[in-house]
C-alpha cells in the first residue's frame, strides 16, 4: 500500500497496519508517481484532505492508477465534506469520520480487486485450454451503471438532473417503489433524498444492511445518516444537500460497483465455459439453442409443459436499454428457466414446466417490467409472442409459432 501525504500520517498508517496491511510505503506527492511504479501497490490512500500541492504529480498518479496493467488499484482519498477528492477517480472518505470507516471502504474496494484478479487468472487458464473466450466488456463501467434516487422533497428535481447528466438514473417517490427497483434491476448506487421521515429512511437502510448483495452498494443520504448503519454499510455517506457535490463524491463509488457487476457476469460465463454472455448475464445465442433443443426433447419424452416467449420492441431501442432489459430478465425468471438476447435485440425466454395459462401471467408481468426499464427517449412497445409445446411438436415447429407472430394468443 502507498500512503500519500506531505506530513507523516502516523495514525492512519498504524491503523492500516493493525488491520493487516503490509508493507505500507509513505510518500509525498512529488514522489508518488515514482513510488507507484517502484512499489506496484495493491491500494493507494491519499491521507490529507484538500487539493494536492503538485497538480502534475496528481495527474500522473491518476493516469498510472487508471491504466495499471493487471487488477485494479483501489484508491481512497480523505476529504472534507464540502471538497472533492484530490484525484477524480478516488473514492472519498470523510475526514470527520473515524479511521475505521476509511478502512471499511478500502476493504470493500479490495474485494473488487480480488474478484478482478480471479477473473484475470481464470481468463488466462480458460484460453490456455483452448476455450473460446467470451469478450470482457470494455469502456467505462459507468456506462453500465444505474443509480436509484428515492425522494419526494424539493431537492428531488435537482438531484435527478445532476445525477442524470453523469449516469442513468431511475426515480422512486416512495421507499416501496425503491425496494421493487432494487429487486428487479441492477442498481449501482442509491440516493435517499429529502421528503421521507427518519423512520422511513431507517427502515429502508435496514433492508439494505440485512441483504448481503446490497451491503457494499454506494448510498448517499441527504442530511444525517443514522449512526447505526455506519458500521454495516461501508459505502454510505451523508450529504448536506448540494446535488453537484453529491454526484462528484458518488460517481467513483458507482463506477466501482458497476465494474464489480461486470466481473461477476464474466466469472459466471467462465464458470460455465462461456455459456453466458458477460454483457447481459443471459445465455449466449448458441448455448440457448442447444439448451432449448434438450428441453424440448425432455419435455416431449416426459409429457411436461414447456413455453417459449419472444419479446421484441418497436421504437427507439438504444443499445444500453437493450442490455438493461436483458439484465433485468435475469432477475425476473426462475433458476429452471433460461433466456438469451437475439441478434435483433429481441429476448427469447424458455419457461420449463410452464403451461400456456401460467405462461400468459408471467410473460405479461415481464413485459410490463421491460417497458418501464427499456424506454429511452421515446415510446417503446414490447411485443410478446408466446407458444407452448404441443403433442407432436418439434423444436422447429414450436419456434415457427414463436417467431411467426407478434401477439400473445392462446393456442
């Protein structure tokens, strides 16, 4: 670990040492880029709030961290509540909070680094055995991210505009609606705005703290965050109400969380020998057709129900919206069902052990969710085709009915 500070950061270094960090190298800003190259650290901590004394060194260090060869290098910057981090890619840690909060935030980020290291090793092993390597998504992970803003007070419009300029955002005027979004979408950050009572905020945070998949999610609370959650939610912050400041502090955390989502989808694909698409989490097209052929044969042999649905879209379907919809499907279908995103952007879903009547219920529920998630810049119509396996059906005859209609019709 590298600790960057103009003055000795004795308390911080001792705290990291007690938490198990070793070795820890202290350096001043002027020497930080050189130290980064020499040490090849697993993490960087900027120990003093405020702007760096050497802008050129800060720019160089930022570039080195962003372009490092190998696993990511998490960077934490101690800041005052009304200041930006010393380098824009750093995760902020409020100087007024105990050092334990900074350590918890770094540990959360280090878990993402460990996941990244695992994925890189698995990719190398996968290719060495002649596997067809699924493509790791490239570009800024912020392009994949979605932030949920829950609020109904006077700050809500300004928060929505400020966040929407940087990342895709979804609004919720109640905690109940926010909870539904969390369960059906890949959310990479949560802003709890004004307009809610303290009891409502506490109840919402309790749900987040108790669910393991939400504990590392970036959370910003307008006003004072309840002290009870400081220990259980490492990436929670409270903000006094400046929307631009909130966004600046939150974006690096959101980017980290979205990158973690990419890594998890990639690891899922590697675990299944490339069966899943790292961009969507759904099956690749080739794998879907192979599994569907098996499912049709087994259902026919055992006289079991099997339904196939195709979701196609009329309107301006942006690529990002298409990926968002596909990822949503992973949350909406059962473990025994499987799906893929077709070449034309439509989504095919196989519902095993599902007859026509039950299929109508589930496809309409998914269609409604997809319309809400995928609308981008204009009206979007989700057309659904549903077909159920009949006696004597083959894969070709079943799919001819699925691909030959755009209406949900009883057969």
